[in-house]
C-alpha cells in the first residue's frame, strides 16, 4: 500500500494540473452575440454569433459572421484578463482614448484584457500568428467550426496563463481585420509590427451560458 503522503501528493498534483479548467468540465453551451465595432472603417456593420459548446471532453467552437470585409482573412479570438477574476466587457465608444475615431486593439485592453485563445485550425496551439483564420466570402460571411479536446486546451491555457481558468463567462470574443487599403489614422495602435488594419476589432460579443 502506498503511503498516505504519496497518495495526497498525487491528488494535489492532479488538482493543480486540472484546476485551471475545472469550471468548464460540465457540458454546456456559451454564446456571444457579436455587435459591430469601427463600422465606418470596416465599411459596414460586422456581426454574427460565436458559440462554444462542451460535450464531454469535446469543445466545439463555431463562429458565423456577417458584414465582414470580403476576401480577406479575419483574426478571431476570445480575450480576457491574465490576473484576477474581472469579467471582460466589449468596449463602448468612450474606449477611443486618443480620440482618433477608431477603437484600436490596444484601446480594448482596459475593458477586455488580452488575446487568449485563437479560433483558427489549431486553437490548442495558442498561437496567435497563423494563416489559418477564416476568410470572408464575397458577401462578407464566413462559417468557422473547430472541435478540440477540452483537456488539451485546458492544459495549454494553464501553461500560457498560470492561475487563470478558461471560465468562458468572463471572456469576450473579438473579430478583427479590415482591408489593407483602409485609411486608418496614424495613431491607430497594434501589437508589435503587426499592421493596425490586421488587428483592428470590428465586432465584439460577451460570452454567456445559454439556458439548457
């Protein structure tokens, strides 16, 4: 028989490994109704729905987008805070802190936090840079659907954001991107050397658990 201290140590290690995603282990569906941001720069009102559905160890992420700038790839992710337990919110017009007429990615951080999980061909990779985000059709729509192991995503998320849970109800979904020739103010900010037209948020929605 193994010593009690060994058993307790093993249990503690399992809790530490799985703790970041324990709140998401039960089946359920979380949905965000995506409302337009920066509609003038986007050339229309982008929107749609984002759905995160958990069944056992399978998380299926679905985005149905409309009104998107056509023919270009659109980054999409859920955002949140890396510390504490504050809930993320979509920015209001007042988030345009420098008054340049657009709410850029950096200006969303005070209310929404940082980019967390990407919605592309491999969300578990947690890689923000990818060429596998969806491309909008000529009518400005796209359908994205990807299923991943919840356990694998939990482990990757815990490594990327120690001490944080997936906790979908504290996250917001952003859709990003306008055409390269869009005239944006020089003051529009982005991350690193990524052009502002790539990261400009054009739709946002707060994830909420759907009633069963």
